[in-house]
């Protein structure tokens, strides 16, 4: 299953009842940048993706991550409610 990367991050964060500030502190990624990821305005580097995946406890599947021609970022994940 795959879905919009930004929506995935935001949905998991909200399900965990966490703020962007908490996600920022847990990943050492600026809050403003995380907000841009959630809105699909910017896309994380591989290192940032790894830190977000580790913090949120979602599998990191680089093979399941692809940038489409429209630069829509998508991530495949398992075990995260949709």
C-alpha cells in the first residue's frame, strides 16, 4: 500500500498525538521543514527520511519510495493504519 508521503507523516504524527515540535525534537529536523514535508512542498533527503522513519517507528523501504514525474513523494509502509 502506498499513499501521499506528507499525509502519511502527518496522519501518524496526529495518531500519536504529537506536535510538529515533538517530531522536530525527535528527529533533529527543523519544524518549518517538517511542515513543508507534510504539505508536500519539500521532500526529505534520504537521511531525513531515515530519521523520520526511525522516530515514527515505520519501516524504511527505500525501494518503496519513489519520486514521480510530478515530484509527488510516496512511501510504501506496512502496519500503519490508513
